[in-house]
C-alpha cells in the first residue's frame, strides 16, 4: 500500500520541494517514477507463490513489441513502454498484496486527497504559496511559465473558457488536490467510485459513507465531464451486476468505439469544440485520418493530434493488433464471483471512456491504484468460497498468479 501512496503523492512532495527548497528539473520526477515502478515490479518476487502467469506474459509482450517498433521506426522512447507497462506491473502487485488492512489504508489516502482539495478550495492563495503548481510544471516539464495560468499559480485547466460543467454558477475553480491538475483528480474520482461500489460490503460502514461524501465533493470540485459520465455508467451497472456475462469486459472497448462513431454520424458532432461531444468528434476524425502505417504502428505523424484521443494514441504507438491483444489479456477472464465480474466491467468501462477523450489513463498518479485494484479483484475472486467450491480446490493449492495464466 505504501507504493500506492507514493504513486499518488510523489508529485505533491516534489512540488513542495520545488516551491520551498530548490528548483527541480525533469530528472527527479523521472527518477521518482522509475523507483516506484521498480519497487512495484520487484515486490511480488518477495511473496510466496510467485509463479509466471498471464500478466508476466503481457509484460514480456509489451517489451518485445516496444523494441520491435523502436527498431522499425528508428526511434526509441521509454515513455511508450512505461505507459502500458504500468498495467501488468500493478496488476501483479495487487495479485500479491497482503489482504489485511487494504480498505482502511485506502480510506485514509482518500481522506488525504479530500483534505488537500478542501484546503485548495477554501484558501487557494495559501495553497499556491506552499505548492506553486505552475512553476513546478514549468520547471519539470520544460514548459514556459507563460503557458500556465500565472495569476493563480494553478495548472492551466483549473479554469475553462466556458462555464463549469457541474453547477455552472458555483464560484470555484477546478480543484487539483494532491494530483496538481484537475484531470487526474477527475480520474481518481472514478477509481474511488469503483472502489466503493465494488467493495461496499467489505468497507467499514462509517468509512464507506464518509468516503462517499468525500467522493461527491471531489467530483464537483474537479468538474470533470468524463468522470461524471463514467461514474454514472459504472453505477448504472450495479443493479444488474449479478447478470453480467463473464466476458462482458472484453467487449466494452469495441462497443464504446462503435458508439463514438455512431454519435458523430447520428448527432452531427463537430470537432474544434472544448466539449465532450467535440472531443469525441476529434477522436473519430483522427481514426478517419489514419493511414495503414498508423494502424500498423509504423508512423507517429499524428501523435500531437492524439493527445486528446487515447484510443488513437494507443493504436498509433503500439499498433492495432498489439493494442487489441493488451485489452484481451487484461479483461478476458473466467471470473466466478459477482464482485469480480463487476469490478472488471467497471474498470473496463472507465478505461474505455477515458481513452475516448484523453490519454491520462497512463498517468501513474492514478493508474497505479486502478490496476492494483484489478489485480486484487482477481485474487479475491480466486479465493472466494464459491470460487473454491466451483474449482474443487483449496486456496493453498492455487496461487492467485498461477490462476491468472
């Protein structure tokens, strides 16, 4: 759990250092993230029952694919590997995590995020004096400070050119909390919703209701369109979770992509607008502009346009066959419990909806927790009494990772 705290908070701590001690460069940020990934990768090897499985094969596929395309393009960029390697690395961490104390520890992380968001909402000037977000990103991302909302010192997307999405008359900027920018806070809101909806019976009741109140506050504060849509879709699946087909998560991405295309055709959505519909139209237009080389992962000429089109980015960087294989290996499982099937479906819904308008799904700040939860849900599905009865095997006879093959 300490690794998840580090993934969520390391940017906050580095921003504090940059604001109050010494000016940082991109190197400490990259070093911190590399250390977190290394710890997440090696920790499962210290747990009993470590055996090669599906997610080890997925990680190996990602490495081979990355090297293959780097050779073909004559261009090597570790970011392309890092973006997708986060997935199996943290799934494996979740598979081998200790079972005790997870929900209380996640609750307290949730409360830290809520507390920082409250501070930012009530005293933004005091918040920025301690965490000069605009300067931090300018120093560590190589951007000119004039690219940021200099008057407040917050990340540029803390304001929108149009009215707020939620409660347009609310006199509040878009909150960032510990993530330093609103998009990641919105992503975290969806992940918190999955946590609460999927594991409601396991979370102590007082903690659960306090966490619900905090999540609602964060949703309004982040003012995220994608988070709102994703949370509604995830909660809409709750009443029918007992009837979720086992392979339903595999089909989420194709269904979402088809819905994007239909929405553009039937509703006449236009690009160039900073709206949810405008973002979807942009993503569909990017697909329309793809050449065979783009679909095959051999050309990155449309990479800039893919910043707001996650599906396009994933396909362009890794090719359509590899992207499809990654999705299938992540979500095609014979899950036996209602909770396991719901968690997989909820995570697949969030990932697919995020990829329609963004590539922020690859940020370790929130991705670490998301994929850890997927791994933990697999472990709990394998160890559930009904799963044991269905298999005719005891928990001691099966390791969670071996069953993930």
